[in-house]
């Protein structure tokens, strides 16, 4: 997968997170989870973008790791929403799957970048 394809997928992921948070039930719990999900879900693409302008391979790896960390966090919030029954499971299944796929891609990118640094 090319960098531009991944960039587009991460941007689309963030947009999907935004749309999902906007339709969450208006409860105190969902507002709290939604806030956390919104922050982490939108941060993935932003940190990936920052990695593209990294000053060194070490900086690149670090920024990719931050993007990966944010992706893991957003995946946790998505799974929590599903587990708590706050959204229908079929509404969350596709975005959780995309989150897992993106996590695998970023994990591999971090491993590859670190291997090239040695």
C-alpha cells in the first residue's frame, strides 16, 4: 500500500469517527466516550501527516508510533461502545475492522522503519 493510499484511509477513518460520535446517544457516558474517541480517532491521521514531515528516521518512527498509539486507543473506545451496548454491533463492526487493519499496517511500518535504523 502506498503512502497516499494510507493517508487517504487514515483521513477517511477520522471522518468516520466524527460521523459516529455525532450520532452517539446523548448520555453522559456517551459524551465522555465520544470526547475521548473523537480526540484519539482524529489524531491518527494528524500524527501520520506529521510523520511525513519528520526530520529524521528516528523522528519518523516516533511519530508513527504516536499515530499507532492513538489508533489503539480509538479501537478501545469503539470496542467499549460495542461491549456496553451503546451502539448496535453492526453499526460498529466495519469501523472496528478498519481500525484493526490500519493498526496492522502502522505496526508493520513501525517495525520496518526501526529495522532500517539498525
